[in-house]
C-alpha cells in the first residue's frame, strides 16, 4: 500500500483529536486516524455533556473559560443551532458536608448560597430532610456534544483533511525525520508531527511509538437513564452533593440521567457498566430525590482518563522529536475542547498560544517523564 504524506497525523478522533484536527486543518494537511468505525465511539459519545466553569484543577478552569467564546459564537457555518443551553448546577450539603459547602462558597467565584426552599421550587422531588444547605452556580450549560464534534470534523474535511475510520494505528516508527503510521486498514501515513489524542489509549499509543508513557489512568464512570414520572425534569438544574458522590441531570425533556460519580481505574477498553454502580446511582439519588424507579431504561459507562496530577497533558514530548501529547482530559474534555484544540494548533505552528500561555507549564507533559519511566 502506498504511503500518503501529511504535515500532521492525529491518532484518535474523539473530541480531543477532532478539535485539534479542525483547528490545524486550515494551515496544515492533516490525517485523523481512528480505530473504530465511528468517530466519538468512546469517551466522547458517553459524556454527561456539561459545561461547569468551576470544575477541575486551575488549568482546566482556565481552558474551560477560554472555550466560552467559541461555544457562544462559533465560526459561521460551524453549526445551525446553539452549542450550549443554560443549565445551572446545584450543590446540596447534607449535615456532614456542611463545612465543605462553606469552604466552596468562600473559594469558588460565581457560586452563591440558595435556600432549600428555593431548590425545592426548582426540583420538586427534593426530600426536605436530605440537605441542610445548598449553593448554586448559575452560569453553567448543557453542551450539544454531537454538534461540536461534527463541526470540527467538518472543518477538517473542508480543508482537504482526511478522516480515516477503522484505522487503528498499529505500528508507529520515526524514520528519516518523519513518523510512519501503519494502520489496521492497511493504509500507511507519514508526517513530521504525530499528535497522540488517543484518550484512554494514550500511553498505549506512546509505547507503540517507542515513547515513554505518562502514567495515565482511565477510570470508569457510569450513567443511568430513568423515567422520573410523575416529575418532568426538563428545566431542573443539574443536582449533586458537595462531596460529589452522585449527580442527576435532565436528559431530553422527560428523562433523568443519574450517576454514582464512580471513578474505578480500568485498562483501556470498550467499557460496560457494572450492576453495582447502577444500583448505587439509584440509591444515592433516591436519598435526595423522592423519585420512584420502576426500571432502568438505559445505562452505559465511559472512561475518564487522568494524568497523575489530574491536570491535562498538552505539549511536545521531552525526547521524541515531533511527538505531541493531547491527553488526560479526565471529566472535562468536552468543555475544554475548543480552547485546547486552538492551543495545540498554536503550539504546533510555533505561535504564542495567548490567552492560554499561562497554563503551559501546568499542562506540559514533560513534568511526568521522570516518574513514568
Ligand atoms: C460518564 C461521563 C461523563 C462525562 N461528563 C463530561 C462533561 O459533562 N463535560 C465534559 O467536558 N467532559 C465529560 N466527560 C469527559 C469527556 O467525555 C472526555 O474527557 C472526552 O470525551 C475525552 O475525549 P478524547 O478525544 O480524549 O477521548 P475519546 O473520545 O475516548 O477518543 C479517543 C479515541 O482514540 C481512539 N484510539 C485509541 N487508540 C487508537 C489507535 N491506536 N489508533 C487509532 N485510534 C485510536 C479511540 O478509538 C477513541 O475513539 C465525561 C466522561 C464520561 C465517561
């Protein structure tokens, strides 16, 4: 099979890879290679689709904030409907989480106290004895993940980029100043730059390329869909406890997604939900909300992949020339994606990635090389 030459090969067509591909395509010829037959089959297609500004470590909060303009005003033709819809987040504090709520209220800008009666007005299923106090973050949103992901893939195609599906990168070698990627489909790609956006498989892709792994940990998280009738939750906020041991958010107009906020370390795989986590999701939600659950309509699990310090890992590898990391998106890979993709394109083009320059040190993958070897 003939080798096709590009400026950059991106491995993994989830949100990370698609976003980088879309931002890079206008100035570089890009090949986006994806193992599965559909882009977004893994973590990207399994998220809770939320934009929560005050979530995750400081670098994540910064990139989430820098993404806001893109979500509000995407480029012309990117999508024909809004990428975000307002969905406040309510934090409930049972007795033992009261002190933690007070700390959150003093540390987190944009969070304000709200009475239990006000929460009950918004969420009539709330059990009056569950929480002693509560807080609300108003400026949060549902994200249209499919529109965002497809918009970036369309940007790639509009600039003559290639999306190669069913093309697991099986052999990756650096030869004569270029990366050569042999894929399971038989196609071979060559480029001076290789971007590792393989999500849970990030360390595996590095090993295939003979690059030291970072020590990534994929963690399973479970989602459960129920019918909360007689309640109609369409306009409810996302509700969770301060300790983040469960959350519930409306799904479509009439359903509720519930999660036990699980975080079970796993090997990279097509992860499936565990019965115990499904039961925990329902049990924890029912301690707070008086919702009868006659049956679970659907459940799924996805992998949230963390670096050892839970900040992102975006930047050039310390030793492998032309090897660029874009991994460790954890539970924030959708809400950070527009700014993270822009940042990667800037770094590859050798530009100052303003306004994100000040997070570069926190997300530099070279901070891990010494501990992962
Ligand atoms: C239940 C749940 C709730 C979440 N909620 C939110 C939320 O509300 N907001 C938010 O911002 N984030 C959320 N997340 C996190 C978010 O989904 C992830 O951070 C994001 O999708 C990661 O995108 P990715 O492209 O890095 O990974 P993925 O979408 O997993 O993409 C990686 C791709 O690489 C491919 N690949 C792997 N190895 C190879 C190879 N050798 N060759 C070719 N392709 C390869 C895989 O097939 C995969 O498609 C949630 C995640 C879960 C599971």
